[in-house]
């Protein structure tokens, strides 16, 4: 008789997680120091290194890329309020790390929190690459199918990373402010006495959902643009932008790749809303990425992604302990090795009928036999997401108070 795997799935109460949720401010401070100080020293060394020998600059740039990726991972912990014990210190450290990585930390963390709340529910969240269903893919023209696949191939991680960090946050602010000005003019035409506060309160932007997100986006852009001007003046615009572009694009490619492959692999839990399980999303829809100790350090142990999804309040420096303590309950977790990463990029389509991820090649083979693909309603729009986030905030505050 076939085994009922549902009986083998542990409950959340079976896991020992709470002992590992305590933040250690001394350890967190040490992590910031052993990341930011070397990163700053490498920027100080890059000028003399380039003038001495281009070959000497190569290992420096490689280390800068890895430390930038580590900065992002620590920023990610701040967004979960896990790096430090104080929410205010997490916000301050997260903002600083966001400036270093040229990305507004608070809006990013709120979007990332949405991913955590719905991990494995592909009807609501389809990953950073905005994947589509098999039915939607087969409905595209051949040209658009090619373009969809082209944008999601591994080589696009580098230009995509450059856009993600360097261009997108600046573009979001500009487009959002243009929309705000237009909205203000419309409001003024309807009611000349309308105040600036009322105009801002009534504005619904695609580029920020709350006032807090707007101020973080604005503050990040002011600091990042000022930093670019200072660094360009110090190192020279040519040298600064040559090094900075490489470092930002490559570090973004690394962490986008890591986040992608830890949820997109053969057999990953990719369910619809009906009967979706948060626990299965963490255990069966989040992999354990096995890496050498050095890469674990640079990634701040984000490879223990299954434990991270069981409790985002566990700081990175306790993930390994938590993983080892609960190893007997994690037999259903997919262990992913570095050599398997390229294969993960095949799984860029979601089949709602089978609750699974699949490849373009497999879908085309099925289509040759008459398969029409599977469809579901479109993911929530930006306005719907904003509304959902607003409704969930009260619940999040209550859950935080309970913790």
C-alpha cells in the first residue's frame, strides 16, 4: 500500500525553534564590524591597486562582491527584526546596509515579508522572477515565449542585478513623484483649498504602499546619490563607476540567484491557495543549500533556508544550530548542492493542475500531445496587494506583541 506522506509531515509544535530566536547584540555588532570595515578598506585600496596593476585589483573586486552580498544578507536579517534585539537598531542598521547596497531596506523588507507569509502559495506569490502558469505560457506567441525564457536565463542575472540595485530604486522615486505631482494638480483643480497633507494622504502609488515606505525610499535615494557624488569625487568618476557597477551587479546576481534556487527546483512545493500549508511551504518549498564554510560566511548562512522559513525571527548566526537541533524533522527538505544550481533555472513555469514547477521543454513536449496548459486567476494587482498589506498590518502587530 502507498505510504500516506501527510502522516510523516511534522507539525510546527514538533520543532524546537524558540531557543534560537534570541538575538545577541554583541554578535550582531561583530558581524557588522567584520563586514563593513573590510568593505571600506577594500574601497580605500582599490585606487592604488588599479594604478599599480589591473591584475591586483581583480581579487579586491571579488572580495568586494562577496562582502556586498553579505551586507545584503545582514540587511535581510534586519528586515525580519532578528539581527539585533531592538527594533530601532534593526531599522537603523538596515537603513545603513540598504544605502551600501543602494536599495531601500524598509520597502524591500515589507515585500519580502509578503513572500514569507505566502511561501509555497504560487497563486499569490510567484517568486522574484514573476513566473507564469503553463497555460499563460502556451497562450503567448513564439516570440514572446522566447523573450520570457531569455529574461529568466542565468546570464541575465548580472544586467538584471544592475537594474535591481542601481536603476530601479531611483526610477521608482522619480515615477512616484511624477504621479504625486499629477495627483496634486488634479486635487487642486477640484478643490483649490486642498492641503499638501491631504493630497499626499489620498495618493495611491504603484511605487510605495505606505508613508513609511515613501520616506525610506526618499531617504535612501538622497543618501545613495550623495554617496555616489562623494565616491566619484574621491576616486574619479571613471574608476568609481567601473568598480561600483561590477560590484553591485555581481553581488545582486548572487543573492537573486540564491533566493531563486532555494524555492525553484524539481519537486518544490508549489501549491494553490486551496489546502495550502505554511509548514509545507517551509519544509518542502524551501531548500537547504549546502555550501562550503567560506561561502556560508559570506552569505550569512542563508543556505539554511528551510529553518529560516520556519521562523524568520531566528538570526543568521543561530540558523546552523537550529538546523542541527531539528535535523531529524527535516528529512523532507530538499538538499541542494552548488553543482545543481544551473538545473534550477529550468523550473520557470507553474502548473496549477499538478501543483508543481516545470520546464519550458517539458510543457512543449506535452503541448505536442494536445496539452493546453493550466491557468488560474491572475496574481493580485498592485492596488490589491496594497489593500492586502494594509489589512494584514494589524495582525502582524498583534503577532509581534504575542512573541
